[in-house]
C-alpha cells in the first residue's frame, strides 16, 4: 500500500487490515501520520508496518517491498501514492513540475507494479495476487485550467492498468484501476486549493464530495477474491461526475 499515511491510502490501509490483510504502508514525509495509522490498526487487532519510501526513487521502492516481505508473501498491491500541482494552464507549466508529477504518479506506479508482478506472477514462481491502481476521474475530464499534467499522468495510470492486466491475466495476477472523483482529503490543500471540496463538491451529480472510506471500499472489493473475474477494469467512484 503506497501513500498509506493520509487520505484515501490511510482509509484503505485500515479497511485492508480490518479485512485480514497484513499491511505494509508507505509514506514520504509524514512519519507521525503513518505511525498513527499503524497504531490504530494494531489497536483494532490488525497487523501493519510503516515504511518511509518515495515511490519515484527505485531504491526506496525496492526497500519497501523488502520490508513488506517481512510480513509474509506479497499478494496485494494498492498503488495509491500520488500528487497534484498548483492550479495552472498548460502554457504556464514548468518542465520541473511535469517531471515530478510523472515521476511520482507514473514512474512510481510502474516501479511498484514491476516489483509486485515479480513476486506474485506464477511466471516468477509466485502464487498470484491482486493489484489496484489509484487513478482519477481527471483522466476522463482532463482538468482544463487546473492541472492537465495531473490528468495526463492519470491517463497513463489507466492505460498501465489495462495493459498490465492483459499481460499477466493468465499468471494469477489481476490488475484493476479505481478512479475517484472529488474526495475529502488534504490533496486539494497540497495543490493550493484548500476550498476545492467545498467549492466543487456541490456540483457533483450526487451533490457532495466523497469520503476516503467510500473509495477504500471499492479498492478492497477489487483487491479481494469477491472480484475474482475482474481484471483490466476501470471503476469510477465519483458520485456520478
Ligand atoms: P493525500 O491525502 O495528499 O495523501 C497522499 C499520500 O501519498 C500520503 O500518504 C503521502 O505521504 C503519499 N505520497 C505523496 N507523494 C509520495 C511519494 N513521492 N512517495 C510515496 N508516497 C507519497 O492524497 P489522496 O487524496 O488520499 O490521494 C490518494 C490517491 O488518490 C492519489 O493517487 C490521488 O491522485 C488519487 N485521487 C485523489 C482524489 C481526491 O479528490 N482526493 C481524486 C482522484 C484521485 P505523506 O503523508 O508522507 O506526505
């Protein structure tokens, strides 16, 4: 579980632990938030470990998977870590910003998928597993005037999910993609729009933003055996948006 310290990742880590998974969750900076998630899971009788890892750094990803293996064979991956940028048009973007966006959202996701497949695929001696990628409704909407680079990075995640799913479908590994809409997390403030949920939430067809737990429920379903015949699916969790 990447990016398990806050937001959707933290909710998913809690839900996964409650469903019986031993959870290795990564964080980039917020050690205290990650520790809180672990403490909460343990207090509820679950098993979790927090690992500092920047998903855009290959050595960090390798170390995170090594730490996860300390909890047992890796049979699930939720590739959730992701960033947005400040509100900007494409004609205002800097190369540095786009490189960072793609490094975290795309390269990081690909690296985690690679390591997961190396451990889960029957081709590599594994016993199978399940991968869920966090994309965004932005990949459909394009996020004009806001962050088209972010939307494009999530378009890459969608395509990665579909392609990888077909690549490993007969190797015991399922790969699916969840595309949240506007969800109540700190990601909006990190992109300089702390009022985004209050502003955009009421414009969603369901009239409100979603909760991290509502995304986590969809992730958990795809991760587990109830979704045994789902692979290459893109599941929108976006209140009709
Ligand atoms: P969030 O509240 O900002 O939390 C982001 C999480 O990712 C944190 O745990 C953070 O760790 C971690 N992270 C950030 N950069 C990282 C890096 N380079 N390496 C490793 N971990 C990193 O975000 P969120 O809203 O829960 O979003 C989670 C995912 O859902 C993202 O992929 C996002 O694009 C997607 N999504 C969110 C929304 C929404 O409305 N919230 C909508 C659509 C899609 P630290 O705590 O250490 O910083």
